[in-house]
C-alpha cells in the first residue's frame, strides 16, 4: 500500500486486495471518500464491477458521502484499487446517505487538445454529487503531453482561478516506461521547472504552481487525479506564456 497526502489533507492511496479478500471502507463523518477499481473484480451488495486494467475502459467505483460505508470482496484474481479521502469543514452535512456507483459504460469521455497534446478525460465526481471532492482520470496515448498547456489552481481568484490541491496516481503501458511531471511557480519560467520522473504505479501531489505531464514515446500514460479546496469549483489558470496553443486547431493532412 502506498499513500500520498496534500498539504490540505487530501489523501490518495493505492492498495492491492488478495483473491476473495473482503474489505470495508468509509464511515468517517468528517471526510468524503471515493474508491476506484483499477484492475480486477469487486463484488458488493449492489453488484459486481470489473476492469482488466486502467487502459481497458472507463473507471468503475463508488463515491461515499461522509459517514457512509461500503463493503466489498475482491474476485478470484484479486483487485487493485485507489482510495481517495477528502476532509470537510466541521458540521458539513453529507450530500447523500448511501454510496453512489461511478463510471462504467455510461461514463462520458471527453477528448481535450489535439495532436501531440490530445488526451481522453473522464470526470467521475464533481459537486453537487460531492461537497468539495473532484475526481477523474486521464489517458494520454503514445507519449503525448497532458495537463497541457501548463496550468495552475493555487490562488483564490474566482471566476479566473480557484485554490485546489491535487493528487495523482500514475500507470504506464507498457509498465516499464516512464513519464515526466514538470512543476514551477509564477516567478519562474518552465526552464526553471522541477522535473519528477514518474514510473508505473507512482503517486504525486501538487500543492501549488503550474504543472504539466508528458509520457515517454511509445507508452500510454494513465492517471487518476483528485482535487479539493475551500471553493468546490476547479477553475484552472493557464500559464500565459503558453496559452496561445489553446487557440490553435488540428492540422489537416500534409500536402
């Protein structure tokens, strides 16, 4: 089991369940939770969900409002899951009284960007389903850029930007590959960015600053992302030096 935590208390944990292993999660009245199946099979009172890998279709899982629980059992081949927990202000009422099934065939996959920065984004949780938690997954194929152009969401300045901290869980296909996470503050340029090498099943947190990702050529990069902040809206601000690319359109076939 591996966990990363942001400065504002958001946690993202990856864990593996053995074949037929039972598990119960949730119940904390001061936090909202989500569980996402990455690979394997889980059976709960509400039915069975399965997934071959993070690359084999939209995520399935549950959103758990504060104070609720869900019990499930891994299938005969076990299960790999991601568990997200986000703090709430004292006295915040939950958004529901029972777990909510997420994803599956009805999930909406949005294509963002084009060419070398095209990726597929599936948003799983936003308010008003949750109180503050935002959760989704992104798939960038064959060495493409993602979370691109670089953006930030660390300053409360609505409607232009909101302050939210973010955690990521990464997977690569094939798993021997790597990706690079770049992060830098407003008073620096991308040339001064901190570069973090990402490997399969790595976790990372971004508390502040602009950030962007790129996978190694020939590899698909999948990441689960979770974000939370006092303002439940996730409003990003693109680095002005690179915002021009958002006005471009896909190029046609070469002559």
